[in-house]
């Protein structure tokens, strides 16, 4: 889809008043609805809008208009611009500007970031707070001149950065962090299904009151019994 002209309604007003183009041709060129162009011709739409000549603005040529007036099926085409605009170079963002009234809060914000997000690099903290690497190192080492009275404060609350910027830097730092090794399997293992699904043993309250089971009798050796009887018999005969 081609780009429409600048100030399309004003251009449509001029084309309606100064050419014999059809409503469809004007609507197609100005990216308007044909009924809207018809309303312009009837004075119901765009009242009070002054027409803009597309020829003087370099958007149309007179030859293109004459060609379209002769052929109702011809569609107007935008004229090529004779002025070539230079390509805009991407400007590298400099350090974040911090208002003078907020600069004394930067060490507090640095302390908050160092404690709550130790994974952030110095360059990321510099982008968020707009400070220097020396100040960050001093806050880390507690060698800052005002380290005794520093209080960790959220930089978003202080207005030094936005929550979106902070979340973006934290996510980037999490991606750059090396993955730690998987923890060793030192915890307990799961119980087997036979044990976990088994019915609990029922405790019988009167189990202790039952009679003890009789001890198993030893088996009697017949030969040993007769041998003992013979010995007793001999001892009785000797005594007589």
C-alpha cells in the first residue's frame, strides 16, 4: 500500500475544486473513502479547510493529473521527491542524565542495587543510575566518604530509573550468569509403591491380655530314655 499525500483532506479539496478527476481517483490518491470525497464536493465534509496544491508541494505533476483526467481507470501516482534526505545516523546514547536534586541519592541507589541485585555488572548500574565506576567501587568497599550514613533505597522510587529499565537489566544479567551445576542427589528417595499403598497395620488393644503361646516341646529320643533306665536298673542291683 503506497503512502498517501500530506494533509490528505486539504489535497482532496484542491483536486475537487481544480480538476475533473473522479471521486474514486481522488479517494485512491488521498487514501479516503469515495463517499467522503463526494461529501467534500457537496460541501458537507471538510468545510473551512483550505485546499493544498499537490503540484507546488511536489506530490503530483501536472502531466500525471492530465493523464488521469483523460483515463478514468488511471490511478494517480506520487511524484518522486527530487530532494534526497540523508540517512539519519543512529545516535549513541550517552550516560543517563540525573537531575541535580537527585544526585545525592545515587549512592543510596547504588547500595540498594549492590545488595539486592549482586548479579548486575558495574556497566549496568552506571546505565541505570548514571554514576561512575569509581563511585560504585567505593560503595562496594565501604570507602565512600558518606558510607556511614548511606541507606539502601530503590532507584525506581527515587526516580533515577524506570521499573522497565531495571527489569531489563536484571533479566540480561540473569542470562549472562553461568549456569550452576546440578545439585547432588543427597536427599531422601521416594518410597516404593508397595509400601506407600499398603494398608496400615491394625493395633489390637487386647493383644497384650492374651495368653502366651506354649513353648514348643522338645522331641523325645527313645534310645536315650531306655539307656537311662538301664543305668538306673544296674545301680539298684549293685546296691542290693
